[in-house]
């Protein structure tokens, strides 16, 4: 279902209605994430049938819903109180020893790298802010704040999550970039998962191998590099089936040829990330274990490769109509027509992952899959850095 086109009119200009902005403003008043989100959704429901609403009227509707659900204590006048809370300064907050104000929003964002859901991470940030204000602290050192955060997470969510927080603190100023690769067949959900994980980890650079292939298609003609001018599951069409040893072999052979060509562009992206010491997330069907050729950079990056799969045939088929809705593409029939080829490529990629000891994550439930991926990344990095529990805690605290 397409998203409703709702607009807000302010001073003669029309702006899109953004539930996220309302949620954020209500969190500032003191509502929890779930309370703020549900309130914003209720507001949207009230104006759903209208194409546009004046900003002043929208403000009145928001106040009405807030008061109805939570009473006068969360009425608009409390916003000024929240904003007037004294700032707690964090000293020694980076290598330049800058002094910056404590922000529960920034803290909650960083805590999501541990696998905590956004509302849970925000609640921890709010709890720590409340403690600092109750103790009337005007400033706190970075090390002291880190210990407080660790102890709070440990008491509420256990040692595993608390240790993940410390591990990700190691990567706030990395000696070399973090490279995360999401491989897997067409339609398993790689791009959506990659975007969410990049957001959780605060990695701004995200690229797809399909984008790299598209650039290469513009640079090289079909006569010169025919393999890159087809979808991954149709690259076999440039090959002679009899010479390839049957259709199945032709599908894999064509796909491998395309992957090898595209991976040249992937390596160029990795080299650029190394030069800039900038972390990078790459997703795409072409990231086949054993073919990437990225071993040459193993001393220059912290790399983690993950293969995403969908093994349930029916669930896999059901993904394609959703993908069409999300991307605005009329390609469902094309995916269905080539589904057996897609499954062959998935089997091949999974077999290569098994051969090269690359972790495979089944994308069955989005939230659970994100959590599983963050666990894989954390454990892989801990192993690469040779940081056991005791060493990690002693080093960071």
C-alpha cells in the first residue's frame, strides 16, 4: 500500500507530514519512544482523510491527543522546561579534548550498535541523563561517563550487551576502517538489512554492487563486457548451454563471470575507503565468498562478511511482491519466471560460504535478523582483535 500523501501548510508553503518529527518532539517532553510514536500515529489517523492541514491546527490536534492520553503534565508548556535543563558537559570527549554537552539522543544512537532496540537505547540514555541531573553534575569525564554507561547496561541487560558497548567504543576512532559485506541471492533482503545495520553502527557510506555494475555498464559496452549487461540470474544468456554443460551450469558460470567483473569495482571502493580511513558497508549478490579478492586488504581493514539467506521457498517467493511495492518496480513476474535460477545462485553462494567459513544468517524476522547480524559482527571483531571479556573490560575501563 502506498504511503498517504499528507501535508502541513506553514506560511503558504506545503511540507510533508512527518510522523518521526512529531515523535522526536514528544520525546523531548518526556514521553517514552513507544508513547511518542503511538501518539504521533494517533495524530496521523485523525488527519488521514485530509490532504493538507495548517500547522497551527496540527499543533492543536497534537496537544489534544497528548492531553487525552497522558494528561496536562505533558502539555506543550513542559517543552520549555525540558530545554532549560542545565547541560552536563563531557570533558576529554575525543582526541582533541573538546568539551561537549551530554546528549541522550547521540548516546542512544550509539547504543543501537550493541543490538538494543531504539526505544530501549533511548530509555538508557534518558536514565543516565536523569542520574546526572539528580546528582547535579555540571561536568563528567569521558572515562567516567563510559563506566556509568557500562554499569547501567550491565545491570539492565547483562554482561554480553555491556561488553558489546565497550567493543564498539574501540571503533569510535578506528586505526583502520570497518568493512562489512552483505552477500546473498537476489531478493533475500540484503539491502534493507545493510541499511539498518549501517544506521545502527553510524556508518554513513553504504553502496550496492548493483550500483557498481550500473556504473560499469555505462563505461563498457555490451560487446566488450556482455556479462554485466544482464541481471545476475540472467547472465547465462550470453553463454552456450551445451558448452557450459547444461542450463544449471550455465546459470552459475554466467553469474560467476559477472561477479568477477563487478568485484573489480568493489575492490576499488575498498581501496578508497582505506585511503580515507572511512568505514564502509557493501551489499550485493556479487559478494561471493572466495571470489571477492579482498584478502589482500586484510591488514588494512577490519572486515566482516555475512551471507543472508531465505531458505523457505514460499517465504522467498512472497518477498518479491513486497520488493516491487517498496522499489516501485514492476518486476515481480520477472523474478517469478527466474526463480529457479535465483535458487540455484543461492545454493551456490551458500555452498561457497560453507567452504570459506563465512557466517550465514537466515532472514526470517527482520528485527531478529538485525540482532543476529550485530552479534556476528561483534563476535567477529572481538576475535580479530583478540579481546576476551576480561581484557576488553580492563582495557576500556
